[in-house]
């Protein structure tokens, strides 16, 4: 059941996400909410055909560190490394 009032986007084309690397960047603050959001994002990515090994998770202490972590992860060669930014 949709809650937003918007239609879901069309599904991906075959192989559309074969060569992607996805970094999920989340805080270690407010664990119950953030963990649920990360799990939901991971489930959606898997449903859309992103391979589990193409999804890496990075945790930072709080919201203040999110922009810096995202910038560092977007730098060449960083997105493949899982762990803490």
C-alpha cells in the first residue's frame, strides 16, 4: 500500500544495475530508526536487482559527519571498501 500518493517508479530494465556500487551512509545515532531505514534501503536495492556484494555500508557517529563521509566515499576507490568512514 502506497502512503505517499505517488506511483512507484517503473521497474529496472534487465541488467540495469549489473555494474553499480552502492554505498549506504548512515549514522550510529538513533539506532532503531536508522537501522530500519538502512534495512529498508538494502531490501529495495536487492529487489531492484542490485547484487548484495555491490552494496556497502558505512557508519558515522552522527548527522554532522554524513556530508563529509559521503564526499569521501564518492572519491575514486573508496566506495568498494566497507566499514566506518
